[in-house]
């Protein structure tokens, strides 16, 4: 008579990348911090380039990063 201990297997949660490639200096050092509920600050830890972007309720860090690169390229074109 054996009662098996049931192992709880949790599916691994997919981790979204939190550090991104900087379009300015090309270093993987860009991170997203939220200023408040409506504004996020996307900063490059290497060159110090930072952009404030608006947050939408559905935005993931990667979406904010996209807005950051959009602003970068629109500013430099
Ligand atoms: Zn940079």
C-alpha cells in the first residue's frame, strides 16, 4: 500500500526579456522602469539615453521598448 506523493509540477512561466538592445550605442543595457501608471521611463544603462513613453494597459516591457526605439529613430531621421 503506497500512497504516492504527488509532485506538483508547475509549468515554467515564460519570462519576457527585461533588458533590451540600445539603438544608440548597440549595447544590451536598456531597461524599463515605470514612472507612474501612465508614463514609463526607458533608459540605457550604458550611454544614458532615456525616453519617456506612455503606457497602455496592455503594454509589456517589450512594447515600451518598441516605442523607445520608434522615438529614437524618428528623432534621428
Ligand atoms: Zn545606449
